[in-house]
């Protein structure tokens, strides 16, 4: 893993922290972040890793808005764990 990839992963983890701390407007912020972040990660880390990242977290269909927020937050937690494990596997702990 090169410095650019490491920086990209660390940036994404910080952005996830910011999203998880957000209360108002979470749904919209998540959707905008996800679209932008996944495109950037795809460029910097490659399709295979981003596909694996996208599979993390629950996949069920939300039944209402509150459930959707809960699912999105669970996905973010799972994706953050995955990114942290990726850094640790590469011998880079943050």
C-alpha cells in the first residue's frame, strides 16, 4: 500500500466519523458522501477493494426512515472496521 492509498483510507475513516456524529440531515449527507467517496476510493484503491467495502454491513430493505438511518449507520461502522483492518494488515495502525 502506498502513501496515497493510506492517506485515502485515513481520510475516508475521518469522514465516516464525521457522518456518524451527525444528527440532523444524516440521510442526505450519507448519500452525497457515499457517491463522492466511493468514486474517489475506486480511483485510488481500485474496483476490487471498493466492491469488498460496499458489501460490508446489513443488506436488508429498510421499513421506514428511522430504520434506513439505522442501517446506513451500521454499514458505516462495518466499513470503518474493514478500513481499519486493512490498515492494520498492511502494518499501518492509526
